[in-house]
C-alpha cells in the first residue's frame, strides 16, 4: 500500500489567492509568463527569469538565486503563510459541467523507488535535472504533481463531506476553469485518511508531473545519502501531490500534425492509407464555408484533415492488438501504420517533421495549421481512457510520447510543501 501524510501547507491568505495562484511553470513560455504575472504572482518564483530585462536564461545561476529570494520575500511579506498544523486539503476543479475532487497530501519518495507510484511515460534527464535544482534550492515542493488512484468509497465520502463545507478558496481562472479548496482541520478525519491510504490503496498513478515526481524522489535520495541518521520519516522523504479517484478523471485527445507527405501527393497518401484503414470522406467545404471538423467517435477510429477536407479512418481488423496494453492504443496504431510506414517518421521524440496539439485547443487548431501551409496533414485521435493508462502502468510498460492530455491543469500556489 502507499504511504501518505498530512502537511502544514505554505499558502496565500484567502484575500490574495487570485493574485498569487498561477498556471504551472510549463504551461506558459517566459514571454507569456512575464505578460501575465502581477506583483504577487507565483510566476515570479516558478519562472523567475521574467524578473530580468531582457528575460534571462531560465537555467542560469542568477535565475535560480532569484527564485530563492522571491520565495523568501513572498513569505516575509505575508503573501505566503505556513499553516500551524499538519492537515489534508481538498482541491476541486471545474471544467464545464464536470468537477473532479482531489486530496492534497504528501506521498513518500520510497514508493516511487519501489514502484508503488507508477508511471506511464519516460522522462528526460535534462528536465529532471532542472526540476531537481528547483526542489533542492527552495528546499520545498513549490508545485504539486497530479496522481490518480483507484476509487475508494470511504475516501470518496470523506472528500464529499469536506467539500460540502465553506471553502477556503473559490475562484475562476482566466480559462474559465473553477478552483475550490477546503482545509480538513479535524485530526480524527486526517488520521482516518492516512489509515485508508496506507491499508487499502495499492498504488498511485502519475497522471501529470512525471519529471517533478522523479525530481522529488532524487532530492529525497540525495538528502538521505547526506544524513547518517536517516530514519525515513524526515520531511524530505515526502513530496506534495494532488490525488484524484480514477472515476473522476477524463483524458483529452492528444493530436498530431505533420509538415509534409513524405514525397506523396494527397491522392497517393489517401490511397496508401487504404491498405490498413477503411477511408471515407467525412466533410468538405460547402458554400464558401470550411469543412465541418470531424472527431473520432470510438477506439481505432481516426480523422484526417488534408486539402481542406476531413476524412474518417477506421483501422481494419488485425491491424492492432487488443490484448496488448500498448498495441491497443490508437497512438500506437497511427504511429506504426501511418507515421512510420507511410510518412517515414521513426522517432516521435526527435523528428522535427511532427508536432503535437492538445485536444483542449480543438480540432479547429488542426485545420488552421494545415490551412496556413505550416503543416500538410493533421490527425485527430480518440482519447485514451483512464483504464488504459492504469493497465499500462500496472504492466510496467511505457506509453508512446504525447499520448495523454489532462485538463484542467493544477493551479500552482494553492499549497506549497517545505522539506524541512
């Protein structure tokens, strides 16, 4: 079972939360962050390169030093204040008609080392190193990671009861997504949450934040090696996560655009698709209006935007392996039968001919990038399910790159965890 504990969060006073809270560090580029950041924004801590004119190299020592100075200053000014007691928190996110309720807690670094915190993506060492530096210099987890766990009826009931009370924070962000936050102050309830996780929850699944999770584990191992009296209970063994029950999460499609047709004409490309797919025209321009976007409606169905038209592709029987957690994925089917076989794209991580578009931006963004001439063809995929993600993580396999997109993103600044 997983190990968890409550913690005394460093967080903004209620009246300042909308000024302090910010998007995650990797959602905005430096210029966007500089334009967005108000005086009290956490972006000055998570993206401190914006405090330099011109914007500085985010990996430079002066920028790291500025991050530390800003975190200290925010606490001295009372823009961030540490709670007096260790407790759990409930964090709800609203997107349209859907709301997901997560518990804000500390997970143990040993569980990552032993595989109880399960991943589904590979990490890059350079990105791990950067996140590790931020954890090390701040001696804190400034931003949480995003975990899922298999539903537990009693935990769901505890969260629902906590969320029926008056929230500590409740606001809507610039994207129209709602963020609501409650404090669970009752020691008996907190003790029961700990007991339930440590006796009934077998694993956490990393939904978003693979690099931050790996970085936190590496800092914990580093501090363990430096402490001859290490017990495993020190605060540096723990890192902050927001954990949601599996049933409440929804993965959004993660689509692909490609710069050229590998020397083929559009007609020849469509003909080549027919070997492995049933191909039909889904929509075309009419009366001067662009073709209506077509979204895949089921697993193993794809849509293609090419030459102003949307096409429906359905993979033929025998072209995928429903018994294999990786082989059943539509990203695998598309990679093997189209991107590699027809377009000659062998490595999604390094090939400059391909780019990826999160489904939150809509199918219109795919059409825009093709119509502009930047890209030659776009592919929309049916979203991966949470059960597929869990099956892959349980098997120890790794998903292809850019497979899952979770939305809304966790808002940074609602809670910070100090390692000492």
